[in-house]
C-alpha cells in the first residue's frame, strides 16, 4: 500500500473518530479543554522521544497528568475549568518547547507537532486510530444513553441513582485517546478543528442529539478525504487543508439551516 492510500485510510478513520468524540466535546462544552489537551501533551511527546519510547504513549501518559492537574486547579476556589485549561495549555506547551530546545537532537519539531503530517503516518498509527474508533463506537453503544442523559440533566441523572464519575471518566478517556491518535496526522493546532467543526456542523442540521453521533463522523471522514485529495491536487499541506474543509462544512451547515428561513422571508415580502 502506498503512502497516499494509507493517508486516505487514516483520514477516514481519524476523521470519523474525531467527529464521533467531537459530539461529546461539543455537547459537554469541552472544546477549550480539548484544545488545552492537544497543546499540553507536547512535553510528553518530547520526553518519549528522548527516552526512545512510543511518542503516542508519551503523549497519552502526559495527558493523564494534565487531566489530574486541571482537575486540581478547577477545584481551587474562584477558579474553574476554563482557567485550569488556559494555564495548562500555555504551561504544558512551554515546557515541551523548553525540553526540545535543551535537546536539539530530539526527532520532534514544533512545527510538525502543531500541524502534523498525514502523508507520513505509519501503519501502526492507522491501526491505533482504528482501535480507538472501534472502542469509541462500542463504548457509545453500551453507555451512550447514560452519557447523553448525564450531559443534559445532571440533577436528574443523579436522582435516577446513577453515579456521575464513571461518565466523566469515560468522556475524558475517549477525548484523550482521540486527541492523542489524531495528532500525528493533523497536529496539535488542527486536531481541535477536526474534533469541533464536524460536531458543530452536525449540531446545526441534526434533528436530535442522537443524530449528531451519526452525522458528525460522516462529516469528519468526508473532511479528511476531501482535504487529503485537495492537498495533493493543490500541492499544499494536508493538515491545514483538512481543517479548512471541516470549517467549510460548518459554514455550509449554517447556510443550509438558514435557507428555509431566507426562502420564507422572500415569499412573505413578495406577497
């Protein structure tokens, strides 16, 4: 299999997983948290490269530490999750930049970490992303109703006898796994676009939250395929192209949602 065919498969898998988990991120209002996570895993990736272990593994381990730190900061009086995410985002990425500067021979460049390179993903990257997608689908099939219930009605969820912590942990694990596996392809900056934009577009056109879990992965996969193909035709970077296509789908969804209103107003004015 050639690198371009592998990139197309990666685009489908990562796009679908990002759209699926992005629905959780958007519904639970965790976009800024996901963005902080993408940047703050940089020191874990650099440390993994220095130790000669798997870079995704290093990023995943760093994300566990990051989530713990954010939880502690968020519990401080007069602080919150947004403040915690902002602090961790800047401090985490700065720490990674310092580590990289102290070890210039480390095989990780800030630019490649930020924008990724889907055309150079390996078979192991695609397999790992596929496993994350499969686990995400299975988790949502088993716990999807409870997760949506807890997202929209926390008091009712608790009153029904459910515990909130397992759902919180499930959401964190799925978000973290998707962020870590998508970064080699689209990078830290662009991963959040592929996670948030398809889900936001699905929210605009979906008749119910349940349909978002169907529409968002389709938009995410389509964004990946179209972005990779356009990048090859125009001879530009694939990661930014994928992000722009995903943003384009969101704008298109807004336009489609607005069209009936425009047509109705035009008819009224004509009458």
